[in-house]
C-alpha cells in the first residue's frame, strides 16, 4: 500500500479506489448493526492488512490530498452459504 500511494503521489494521481473487506470489522457480533463511524475490529491478519490500507489512505488524504474510496467488499453469491453471508451481502 505504501508503494501504491507513493506512486500515486509522485504521478499526481488524485483518486484511488481501495478494495477493502468486511474482515476489517469481523470481530463485531453478527447481530450487531455497525456503520462506518465505528472503530475497526479486524478478525485476522487479512483484516489487519485491509485496516492498514484504509489507514494509509487517510494519511495520504490528510498529507497530500489524494482522495480514496474504501469499499468493504462483503459476499457476492446467488444464495448465502451461511449465516454470516446474510449480514455481508
């Protein structure tokens, strides 16, 4: 992520789309309703890496004005395979 944002800065890129993950908030209970203002609670190393990506995007906006949309991708299947997918679709 550092290399990506440094390249964006050096090449004067104004916007980045970051494919994040629902794993950034994976330690919230499944019955809990959360929104984007709540603290991240990664559920593993993958979620930690995605939380880092979201944080570095904030840093590069604050310091260099590079805008980022962080999309937390959930589940995308024709039918949910388990209970968790009902909350992340």
